[in-house]
């Protein structure tokens, strides 16, 4: 686990007042003189700790729900076995075939275009965009993806960014199928990284590295440059910064909201009956995740392209981000949680603890003077 | 159906009954590892078969319930087990420091370090017993004992001035100076009739905290 101390300090500035969301029972409004009893009675603090151990809103965001067992009786069990046979024996090979076919077509078109059309940039870009959309469609077909798109199709205009909630890397593939976006992503190792550095570069994607503290400034500069450019592909950002289990949204990072451009929200909601599309990156790799998707029945989801939003006068970027998060959560029917997604990788800032300590200290001192 | 090892092994092997604290924790770790491979294997098989409900048998649930004096209902024990498994990411049979501190709400609690020392390395049965003080069925005596244990970090049955000071320091951080803390404590102790260098025992705590209600109830979510 990477311990990023300097970025913890930066995270402080990102956060709206968390105390508005968390219960502050440790500040009991006391009456009268301070007694020994009041100092010994640590029960509210203990209760908060106990509550956190038993259930907390942060871990709930990353819980992949196990499928309920339904197959433990005489007639359902053989049916389930038959289902397994169909999924692994018939569907899976067909899907692998489709995917391989798709890759062959894609590579045989992409490589010549990339090398031969070096001079004609505009034409090259158009063809590469179409090819990326093609390979994404092949990917979606390989999971039998049933995607319902609602709302106007995104178009490439300057000074606009798209934001969406994030459940898995396949979000990007599903959206890319419809329009070739330039996305900002974490640089991954392995074959994913290879694809990132070769093919996705052509669409104009931007990479960042979560564990590097200085990276933030470089990335925000790149974002700004991209948004200004007239013929760049529309920029897609996942402001949560990490994959969440599609029942909750964690706090949006303000980076996407302080570029001075219009923000177009996109809400994505997966139907869990068919498959749980949440990619728990701590549990399995992306390859395992893809294989899991390819051996389930279907990936069914809804994508809503929502009304573009501008920052209201007098609104801070953080408030703007929260407002857009509210719009996306309302449309997708998921709940909002006040935690920062990066807490998956680092500890919460000590400032939060200090706020509680300060409140208690002040109440003690005040009651001391209340004589 | 396929004869998975029940969680009885998890409950039994990890409580080797030794009272010596340091030895207990080390032994627990070693013994827990033996069940890890079988647990992981059975967990994986269960996931493939699509049955990921609790691996606890009725026998296990009743054993745990008895251990915490029936303060926690059976359904709550099942929920707590799911929570325990969720927190215990490396399936070691106990929840380690890192895993507790990865819960942000716990990590920002001022008393997290003290509580942490009490819960580190507990297996599931003891975990439930630890949380039983927060049940609505727990007696006032039980809750006061629990608070006493939080103060009495060395477990010798006596809470000294320095223990009280330590807890107050955890709660107030750098916002009160050390001298002010000592002053406040001495003052309230004297008002309550104790001298600065007197040590408090459980009966004192009962006397001080016993009459008014303690707001210490946590509801365990039951699916």
C-alpha cells in the first residue's frame, strides 16, 4: 500500500466540511460544572468507534455483493449445472472467437493507417477514432453487453468535459463504443498498459500515477491544454478516482470542475441480476475481471447523458463537484457517501481526528470556566 | 454438500486458552495460518458454486452466543461474521492493525489506538465478545467494566492518575496543554473526593458512572 504523506495534505483542500456528514455525538452539550463523571464517561466516543467497527459507510462502497445461493435443491441444481456448461462451454468460446476476430480486424486496419497516413493527420485521426469505437463494440459484444443509451449523443466541442461515476474499467469501453472519448486514467501495468500507451494514445488519452504526489500539477496542466484544443476528442473524466461498487458514489475530486468549462454528467448503472460489474481491483486483476464477465450471461446497463452544467456564480469548485455528483447519483438511483475514494490506498488525514479533539477540548475548557 | 470444513476449526484453534498475553497473540497467528489454506480453498469453491452465505453452523453460533452471555442475537452474530470476514482481508483468522485502520471512521476516532490494543489479534469469538458491550442487552455493569478496561491499559485492575491523563490526552490532543490537563484532572478528582495519587478500581467507576445512563449502544445491521 503506498503511503503518500504529501498528497494527504493536498487531499485536505479537496474536502468539503466532512463534519457536516459525520455524527458529532462526542460534543454532548453539557450543563453546568465539569465533574469527574464527565471526564470518565467516554461512551459517545466509544460508541462511534464501535459503530465504525460494526459497519461503516466507506467499506460499504467497495463491497462486492456475493450472489445469493438459489441452486441448492434437486431440480434447480441440475439447471444451474446446465447453465454453467452453457456459459463456460458454449458462450465463452464463441465470445473469445468474436473478440479475437475483432482484434484481428482492428490491428490489420490500425497498423497500416498508423504508419502509412503519417502525413494526413486529420484523416488519420478520424479513421483511428472509428477503429477504436469498433474494437470497443467488439469488446462489448464479447460480454453480450446490452447497453441502453439515454439522452443526446455527445459531440466534440471545445471547452467541455464529461464526468461519469466509475464502477470498472469497462465503463470506459462502454462509453467509448458510442463516442471516442479521450479519457484520463491510471497507468496500469501489463497488457493493459501496453494498450494504453499504444492505441489509446492516438485518441488523446492522458495518464496519471496515483502514487506520485507531483503528478497532480502536471496532470491538471495537461487537462487544461486538452480542453482548450479545438479538435481534440471530448475529454472524459471519472472524478471519483477509483472503482466503486455502483450502489454508492464517493466524493468527486475537484480537478475536473475547476477547468472553467462546461461539465456534462453521465450516469452509469449496471443491472446486478446478470452480473456484478464492479471491479474490485484489490481482489482480482483486470484479466480475471474480464474473464468473469465473459463467463456470465450478459452485462446489462443503462447510460444516461445528462444536461450540461456550468459553475454557478459564487460557487466553489468543490460545491460544483458535489452538485454534479448529486445529479448523477439521483439519476442512477445510488447513494452519496462523504468519503474520499483515495482512502482505499491511504489513511485519512489526522486533521479529521484533530477536529474531534478540538471540539472536546473546547467543551471541557468552557465548562471549567462555568463556575 | 461437499463437506467444507466448518468454522469450528477457526473458533477452536485460535483460542488456545493461554492467558499470557504476548504468547497468546503469537500462538494465535501460527495456529490461524493452519486453517488459512483450507478456508481459502473452501471460500473459492463456495464462490464458484455460487453459495457464499455464512460458513457458520448453528453449533458455532450458539458457542459464540454463550461466550458473550446472550447479549447478541443469532442473526447479529451472522452479520458480525460477514463483517469480520470482510475486514479480515487476508483470511488470517484475525483482523490486523492495517485492516482496522483501513476503516476511515475508525481511524479518525481519538481513542482508536487504545481500542486497537484491545482488539488486535482477536479471533471471531472474542471479537463478538468485545462488541457485546455495545449491545442494547448489555447490562450497565458490563458497560462500566468495558470503560474501565479501556482506561486500565496494563490490565492490573487499577486506574492511576497517569492512565486518566493518557485518555484525556487522546481525547483532547494538542488543544489543551499538558499542565492544564493535569490541573483539570486534579481539580475534578478532588471535587469527587479522590486525591491526585489515588488509584481508582472498578467499584469506584461503578459509583461514578453507575447512576446516569451511558449512551453506548450500537445497532448491528441485520440483512
